[in-house]
C-alpha cells in the first residue's frame, strides 16, 4: 500500500476498534467501506463506488484482482464486537457480534458492498466515537492497532493503566517471544509509537508501573496528544474534498489507471499541494494555447518535473488576461458601434426609400405641365450632376433614364423636397385682411 491521499475521515464508533484477526490490508478495506457508509445518514441495502476511486482511497496500486478478492473474503470472515454502555442505567447495556462485511462485488468498474442494518446504525449513529483519518496508512499492523485503540483517549490525553496481558491482546502480540516485556517494548511498542508519530503526528509517551514488590513491569499507560498542524478542525475534513480531486483528475484531465497508480505509488512526493500546482500549471498553459495534444499527459509531466506557476507567472497571466479582456471589450465596442451605424444607415435608407416612393406617388398626381416642369427642374438640380456622371450621361439626358432605380429614387426625393419647399413658402406668405 502507498500513502493514501489527502486528509479525510469520519466519526467512528469506539466499538469498531474491537476487531481482531484482521490483516493490515483487511483493516484498511474495512476503514474505507465504513467511511463510505458513514458519509450518508440513511441506511442502504447496497453501497456503490467507482472502482478507481475505491483503489484511490485504499491507497493501493495493485491491479491484482486476486489480492482484492482475498482481503474482501478476509473482511467477510471477520466479525466485530458491538457494545454500548449506559452510564445511567446498566440495564440498557448491550453486546453483540456482527460480520464486518456483507456481500461484496467488483463489477462493471464499480465496487459494491452491503452492510447489516445494525452495523450501519453503529457506523452512522455512534453513541461514543472517535475520528478515524483515512489519510494514515501504516506499514505495521501493530501501529495500526495501537493508533485505533488510542483514538478514544485523545480528548482525555491519557489511557487508563493497562495490564501487560491486556495490551498484548490489544496489539495481537501473544507470541511467546513477547513474554518478556523488554522484547515486547523493543519490537512492538517503541516501533509502533515511532511510526504513529511519523505518520499520524500523534505524540505518545509510554508510562510504566511495576508489579508491587517487584521490578517487573506490570502495567502500562499512554499519554497522548495531537501535534498541532495547519489542518483545520477535523470535522471539516470531508470525503467530498478527495472525491473532487479524483473527479478533476479523472474527468477534466482524463488520467488513466496507470497514471493514477503512478500518483498513488509516489504519494509522498505527489502530495496534494504538488498535484494542485500541476493542475494550475496545466490549466494556465491550456489557456495560453501551449498544450497541443493530451492535457492529462501534460499534467503528468508537470507533476513529475515539479512544474508550477510562480507569483510572476501568475502576474503575467493576469496581465495577459486583463489585456485580452480590454481588447475584447474594445472589439465589442467597435462591433457595437458598427452595428449601430449599419442599423442607422439601414433605417435612413429605408426612410429615404419610403420618402422617394411618396414623392413618386405625388408626381403621378401632378398635371402634365407640372410633371414636365418637375423633370426639367430635376435635370438642372445639384443632385443631377453626380448622378449623370455615375450613369455617364448629361444631366439633361436623365429624363430618358427614369426607369433606373437610382434615378427614380433621387427623383422621388427631389419631388418630396420640392413639395416641402412649396409648403414652407406658402406658410410664409401673409394672409389677406
């Protein structure tokens, strides 16, 4: 198993640490399946999860289906002790034994599993609980067992005094080799404490107490405290954070299983910060048009090489973005102005066409003598000369080209102007008393 991705976890019933005869890989599988179940408050007949995501949570790159089958069968053979103690009424205390895992299937790229309703209730509504972080994957089964057992005492900061025999039962260390406490301490306790401190950042101090009247160690207790980190309140650490990262890598960058395996195998180097840097770097270069082929391959290269955006790169990117926005804004403004001018011109042309039509209709109503006079006046007007040059004729010859649309339009407008001038002149004539 490789180091698992990002902080994530759930509130786990303290009874669930009482699992015995289960390998480290089997315990990890149970932790992940119970975590998936704990995310939903409703009881379900069946739970489904993407197989790639399930392996991502397991922190394993193994493609050996037989290995996964073995740890599933191991989990199904095991049982868990469930018990709750009512401090106010002992009659409400209860005990039970429930299989760790019900039917489970790997099918069509999904992992499907079932849990008993009683077990789901214990997972989802624990009377007493501790926070299980799936980020921590231990190499030693003794580290895992001790870490799980210590969780319920973190808030108190101290375990009760434990008989050596009880502690050995805790850590499944009942070999004859460990009959002598010094061997048990050197080979099991000290190495487990060291790994827990390294992996889980949990400070553990082991205190011992002799058997009365003897130099033999009879009891042990542990003083525990969480090393302060930049990680916020544990309850804010959610499965959705990891799933979001997986979805980005899977959907946006289309990483294949081999690439996911490479990331998980090198999780200590390819941590969340470095992955995010590679994502930002790749997106930046996609925006710049530098990624010509597969974005996922570009991201993996950035991840391997440790490429990232510097503060100046971000500044340059922002400047380019701002410049592009300014250019786009100017282009939109120019386009909008051009469209306005075009619309105004079209409106003006439509108005002129309409006026020209009205002028021609008015001309048709003139007496013949006024029609002839209007044509003569038009041929002598200022608009006649450029129109005649356009048609390569003399102004006087325009009367012979009245069928031309350009001549008819200009003539119609000329008539409108002539009528308007006559109307204004008539208004200026003083009325007779």
